[in-house]
């Protein structure tokens, strides 16, 4: 029983209203087994006073005070898992960074980074911020027109220490078959252009179309080595820099006035 509850890894101090569903279950289970409150508090990850108040409240039959909970038990459990998931992702990123810290410039020079990004042509509600004086809220110089459903285009591209590859403009959703066509007609030519006959390592994120069995088989059949990549790590990809440059230039470019 100790090993079952001893892996919570966090402590919540304070009132019984702060206890989670999992902690309440642990307290009730261990209390029925006759465990002391100090032991229960340690296993549940809360203060002894919180355990005491919870037990006394259960014995008296008094309902909890305060605002009624607006989430179901399932939703509450999902919310409780978020910090643990984020912590796991941070640990994986840190492990990846420590492993790649020893890489040399020559090793990084062999990596072909890739990414896709959405570009809004009219930007919708994503207009640039402006500095204005009091009373200039409706000045034409501080306003920019917008549309409800802005036009956009998805672009896929690559970059490496040797330069950038050709861009692929996508008109459909990126599924596994579409992505494999991108690899065939854009990634491989980019590698030939940038690396010639030298070996290279292909970088891609963990999007669903990138990690399907068919895509992995395609990469393996074409002898393409793939760089291991941590989840949710766009800030580690150098492709974000050229994307940012292009998007800033698009925002700063004002449309021509109609005569």
C-alpha cells in the first residue's frame, strides 16, 4: 500500500478544500486501515491538519463548504495530470539538450532542419501594435483593416548550415501521404542541393503525419537518418528564425492605397 501511494511527488498544504480527488481517496483508504495521521499525511502529500479536518468532516457527515465544483471527477483528474506531463516534457528536453551539448560544429552541419508554418495574408485580428497618444484611438494612422476569415497558406521548407532549400506551398491538410510527397519532391532535392553526396541527418517535429508507420517506413526505405527530437520544442528549431523574419516583413508591408 505504501508503494501505491508514495509516488505522488507533490505536496498541497492548507484547507481540506485544497485536497484533490486522489488525495481524498488515499486519506479515506489509509484511515480505514487504521494508519496514523502522520503516516497518511506523508502518503497523501498534504499537512496533518488537512488529514484531520477531512477525517472529522467525513465522520460528522458535514458537507463541504464553499463554491460548488464545476468540473467532473474525470476533468479534475485530467487537470491534475497537466503539471506532471509538462514536467515530463521539460525533463525530456533537458535530457536531449545535455546529450546534444557535446555535438561539434561538424555534426550540426550535417543536420537538415525542416518545418511548416501558416502565413496569414490579411492577418485578421493579428495586426501590429502601435504607440498612440491620447485621443488618437480612431486616427487612420493607428488603424488597420481586417477580415473575419483571413486568407492563409501553409508553407514547408528546410534550412541547414549550407543554406535553405526550395519552399513547398500546400493547398491541402498535411496527411501522411501528402507529407511523403513533400519528402519525395522537396526534401530529397533540398538534401541533394545542400549536401551533394555527403551524408545528412533529417530533422522533423513530432507532428502526426511525421511519425506514422508509413512515414517511418518511407524514411527507412530511402535511407534517411532522422534526428531524435523532443516534443513541443519549436524554439529549438532554427527554421523558426526565417519564418519569423518573413512574417515580420509581411506585417510591416502596407498595402497600396487605391486611387
